C-alpha cells in the first residue's frame, strides 16, 4: 500500500491533458512483471488532486494497494476504502485485513504444543525476560 505517483489506466485521471500512454504501459508492465496486482478499494478512487474548483482541476489515482497471489488468497476478504482528508491534497487509504484461510486442527494442535505464544508476546518487550526455545 503506498504512493506510487503513477497510474495503471487512463481512466485513473481526470485532467485537461491526458497521461502519456508510454508511462501507463511502463507502470503496468512493472506491476505485472513483479507478480503484483491491484487490490480494489471502495469509495472515491482519485487519491490526489490539484486546483479544486478551477478549470484546471486535476484528479488522479496515485495511491494504491498492490498484492501478490499468496496475500490475496490469505486475505481475500479484506476490505479497503478511501478516507477524505479535507485539508490535504491526498485521500487516505484504510485497509482492514480480514483473514480468509481456515486453521485446520492439525496446525492448531502443533501451534499449541509449542508453548504459550501469547505470554511470550506480552513479555518479549521486557529486557530482563529470557526466552528458551
């Protein structure tokens, strides 16, 4: 999730001058080559703007969430939304990672035999705590 300062498709901008096709194609190829795909978010899609209320008002989708197949399988029910920030030229993105994979009984039993994981997490910030594996 981040500010990529580029767009995947021509529809991701509303401006008087269209975004160059070679830039769209280059960013799309970089995303495809890296094995990532765009994770859609709900609500307002343009995450940056300039010149609101003027004839030169520009709106673009420059921020996005990119995921690989493994994350999409694990968090396929995740939701993302845009949140308006009235005093900024950016729209914020919020992500709710809802895990969709089920934990089978074998894995659950294996994890619980390894010890009190929650207790270890709670005490791991204390410098005097020693953990034995």
